[in-house]
C-alpha cells in the first residue's frame, strides 16, 4: 500500500481521479490519511506533512485531515510528544473559517474520545484540556450546521459517560443557560431548550434539579416563542422522570396545567401525547385528583387533533393506575404476567362489602344469560357531561335509600334490590327479587363456603355477625315506623330536577333515552307515594278495610306501569314530547283490571330490555376515576370515529389488555361489552389487534372468565381473515394451555382449518402453524396426537414451499418423541411405518431426502430407543446409498458421518449394525459425486456444522 504513488495536488479533478471521495470513516481497505506514509513525495516527516495539509489553502485538503483525524490519532498515539502535537493541530483545525471543516472535525470527536478512553491512560486530561472545549465552543457557533454537529456530539459523549461532572456543571450547563436566557436569540434559544430536554435523562437528578429545572419552568411559560413551549411540552415526561416525584408535583405539575390550557393547540396535543410519562412519576393521589380531571379536559378539547392525541393516550394513562395488590397480577422481570399470591388466606365465612354502587356482584355478569346482560347506553360527546350528571344524582339517591334501608355488607344481590323503593325498581327496570330468588350465579348467603373470585381478590373482613344482626333488627324496626312515601317524595323531587336539566338537550337521541327512563321512574314513584298515603289513611280510619286498600294500591301501581308502557314513544318525534307527560295524566285512568293485566308484561319487558340503572352500575369500579373509564368505553362509539379519529377503535383495542390489567379480573364486567364490540368491528385491523393480544388477556382474566367470554371470540377469530387468524396462530399454544383439558380438546377438530389459507402463497402462515404444533404437542395425549395432529404434520411435509417442509420434518420428529416418551410404542411404530412408505419409497427425490433428514434428527434428539431405530429405520436409511439423486446421498452421508457414527451405541465394539454403517460410508466415500464423497470423508467440527446449510430445493 505504501508503494502506491498517491500525490496531493491542488487540482480537484486530480484528487477525484485518485478516488479520495470513495474513502470514508467506514472504509476498511485504505485509511483516508494514507498519503502521510508515502515516502519520497517531499522531504517532510509524516507529522510535518500532516500540519502542511491541515492548514493548506485548499479546503478539500483540510476536510480530508478533519475526516481522517481518528486514523491520525491511532498512528501517533504511541509517542506522547507526537500525540500532543496532533492534539494541538486538532485544536487549531477547529478554528478553521470553513464551516464544512469544522463540521467534519466535530463528527470525529465522539469516536476519538472513545478511542482515547480505551487506549490512553491519561485520557481524562487530554480530552478535557483539548477536545471538550471545542465541543462547548461549537454550541455557540455562528453556523447552524456546526452547532447541530456539536449538539449531537455532546449527546453522544454524555450517553457514553465520557464527560466529567465538573465539566457538565461548569462548562456545559452555563452555556445552555445563557443560550436559553429570555434575552437570547430565538434560534439559539430553541436549540438550547431542545438540548436541555434531551440531556436531562443522561445527567444526575441533582444536577438537573438544581441547574436546569428552574430554567425549564421559565421556558414553559415563555410567551414570546410558542416553539419553545412546544419543545417543553413534548419532552415534559422526560424531565419529570429525571427530577423524580417530589420535584414533579411541587414545580412541574403547575406548569403542566399551564401547557395543557395553552392557546396553541399544538401545545395541548403535545401534553396529551406525554401524559402517561407525566402520570408515571406522580403519586396515586395526584394522579387521581389532579391529572384525571386535566386529562378529561384534553379529551373534550375543541381541537380535533388534541382529542385524537388524548384518546390515543387514554389507555396508557389508565395503565398508570395499575396496582398489583388490587389487580392480583404482576409483571415478572422477563415481561410475562403472573398471578400474585394473596398476602393471607381468604376467610370463606366472611363476606366482602360491596363498595361499588352495583346491584349485582361483579362476577355475576359472567353467569347471566344474554337476555339478562345490561345494555350499555352510548352517549355522544355532546351529552357526556349530562349523562354523567344523571348517573351521579341517581346513584347518590339509590345509595341513600340503601343506607336508610339498613343494608349490611352481607346482603345478597337480591336482598340489596329489595331495599330499594318500589318506584325506583320500576323506573330502573330492576326485578323485584326476594331472599329466596336471588340472581343466579351470585352467592345468596354469607355462610356458604363457596369459592368466589369476587371475594378471592379482596382481603377478608373481621367477623361482625353479631353487630350485623343487631343492625338488621334496628333496620326492621325502622322500616315499621318510617313512612315509605318520604323516600318516594325525595326520589320524585330528584328525578324532576334531572328532567328539567335535560329539557334544553331534548333533541339529542341519548337524552331522549334518558328522559324516557326517568319519566317512567317519576310516574311510578308518584303513584307509589299516592298509594302509600291512601293506605296509611285507611289504616288509621278502619282496620277492616286494610285488604281493600292494599288491593287498590296494587291497582294504582299497575295502572302506572301499564300507562307508561302505552305511552312509550316509538319515534324520535314522540320521544321529544315524553317529558310533557305528567303524573296527572296517569291519574285519570280508572280501569284497574286492564292495568293488572298489563303489569306483569311491562315489568318483564323493562327487566329484559331497559335496565339503564343496572347498566350504569355494572360499569362502576373503584380502581380508576369513573370518567376515564366512561371515556375509554366510548371509544367504540361510531360517532367517535367521525368526530375524533377513524382508527380510534384500533387504539382502544391496542390498549385494552393494559386497561384490563389495571382494573383486574374482578372488574372485567366493565370491559366485557366493549371487548365484544371491538371483536365484531368491521375493520380487520381492529380484530387483528385483539387477536394478537387475546392470550395476554386470558392470563389476566383467568380460566373461568376466559372460557366464558374469550373462547367464543377466539372461535370467531379462527374463521376470520388470514390477517386476523395469524394473530391467533402466533400465540395458539399460549392460549390453549390456559384452557381446561376438555375445552382444549375441542380445538383438535379446528386445527386442520389452519392448513387452508385465503392465499396459497402465504406460506409463512403454514410455517407458523408447524412451529405452534411443535409446542402444542405437550397439551394433548398420544392418542389425540395420532388421530388429529399426525395428519396435519404429514400434510405440511408435502407443502410446495421448502421452508414449510423442513420445519414440518422437525414436527414429525417431535411427534415420534411424544409417542415414545409416553410409552405409546404401538402408535410410534405405526407412525414409523407410515413415514417409510410415504418418504423412503417416495417417487420424488425430495421425499427421500426428507427421510434422511428425519432419521438424522431422530438420532440427534434421541426421541426413540436406539434399538427401535436400528430395527425399523436404519435399514431403510442405509438403502438410500444407491439412490440415483446425489442430493439424497449427500444428506445420507451427513447423517451417517456427523450424527449416527458419533453416538456411543455405534462406537461400541461388536455392534452388529456398525459394520453395515461403515460399509455404507466407504461406498459413499468413493461416490462419483464430489459433494457426496466430501461429506462422507471429512469429519466436520461442530463450529463448521452451523456454517454448512442443507440444500433446500423444491
């Protein structure tokens, strides 16, 4: 290389002819500065020649020196004197007037620093005295390109931990603070803010908090440049993570509130995008009381782009509320989910208080029939606040009635409903349930020693049976002395207030539905009040008329129910006038017999088709703020796709496992309807997202909820498009292993369907199927494997694509191992005979080659007794030595030389099968094909085996 006549001249064309433009930092064939070693072109030493070209009048010469500075340091690093001379030349070169030279030099600073750290014992002194000042100076360079190169170099040095703490505090941070000062130039300020935000995660918490955090808070309120505020908003999460929880809540949260209410929508959008990172660094109390209302304001922002970003961050933000102690799950170090064992055993004799306002226990929904499932009332954006207000007021009233009724923590769902006023039950569409007719699937007594997942995930309560009995006795006495009409009057007044607030939004369909329900509840409550008053007067006047009064009361109640049913509007126009019907209209009806006939029909229909209160309550939980959950559930509303984002359902599906993990399996009823809606979405991308995560959701929910709610959806995905089926297929084993054996066995009939694809060219689908079947084998017994999976494996072995066939051969070997491991020798022998017929005697050479590969894999994996192998497979394998196709004989030679003859069984003296194998090897060594003789002769090392691939030909 030194003899190449490479001359440096000032003519650009001559330099191009020599090919200097082809040499870069990644060029290994020749150093850029190789011209320094050329003897005879002048009388200068290499160091003097370096100085000559470093300060040449030709810009290109100086660029070459700057670009090859790393090679120069490598050449002169052995001599301390020359090394310091090169350092001085680099410093002088950094002051070059040409920006391109300075840029080239700065790009070489990080690799030079890394080299010096590895090879120079006095690295800190050399780097900090010579190179670090260059980096700091370039942060204020007049050229934009040079400054960007300096910023990138600084970040690399900080990331590699090559900058001393003293230099950070005394050199870097002061420069950045000066550049970001209020009176600084706008362009410099924007760049300084950007570099401060990026380097915050690389510095110590003390440095960031004391030196950079005050300036960052000032920049968040910069009223001159919105670009500065936008950079602060975009990197707000990184700053919070760098300074920790205490500084975040004390200094940064107020600034975050300011940015979230900024007049520029880009700031609010950036805040929505980093909301999860900010929430992650705050305490649960701040997250719930401050950040949640703030997020609700972003999700209802006037700008569509802000709402879109907020909805995309809604699921991640909800996931920050996750608590392993309440969810019952935690994430291992390898990223997999695991069930967290409870801290103490649950006392089955104690009952869990129902903190939610639900009328049924959370796990009761899993056992209710489809007709009993609560119907979700979907509200559009314009009525979300109204619906929330209605739900809140009515829930408070129901809670009040329940407390006055004296319900205790051991009250069954049926008993809890019975404590409500009759008018509330009619209005809510809740069936009147007694102690003897509780809701199916829910525990009716506290003393029953029955496992309940709703109780399992909560700590046990102390035994307060005696206190509860005393409380129940007082409650019964209170009921006898307390007048029920008072409760009904309170209910009527509350409902009237809500109806008045809804009148201005009566044109909205969702409000109309609310008005319809509330009007029915109002009428029923008013009639109950009238009937109860009449009953009380009749009791005071004469006890003999008591039975007649009760009959009249029932008639009035039936009249109310029948009239409500008749007045139910069938069109939007009639719905608008629903609030105009008052209770006085119903009082005009006197046909009690007709009312009695309609009572049972109305109550039954209300229970089945219109249970708004029960639906609202079934979505309640105490893990996350309820408005956040309501907004998340509304992401499946078609109106959201039109007003927010066309792919909002996909974002909802993507974050659903995280939300489910946060809520825990005890609150799955809140997400069940939403998951079913997403699973039937018209967009295949939404269904594909769910298909890829259904196995993780199964871990979160457990086997019971998985079998009840996920298995039907999983079955639907199996019959979906290939784009959706691939998501199920990639984690087929992970899902099936979570099912019970009887449920898992049902899928044996459906696995065959995966062989057929929409597009026959989609060979990767079949490849994935073979890989999953290898794992699935352990889930089934040998008989099921032989009856069902064996056929699929043999079908895949005959695939048109070579990759699919080779992975299928491994599946065949795994099936053989399954048989012999479980002592199913008869099934294994039958399968071997089928393999000999199908592959050894195949008319195509590819099949015979596959037989050699299978035999080699069987020996390698030791999946069957060697005695069985030499008896049933070895004779057929050795007969391939006379095969006319060289590719078959090559694989036979590899199998014998590399695998078979290396086993201890064949090395033993006196082995009757050793002679036959050696004779075959000798025949192959003298084969006319060079490849066959090569693999039959050479004994390859294990390291070379991996480099030689088997010929995979179609």
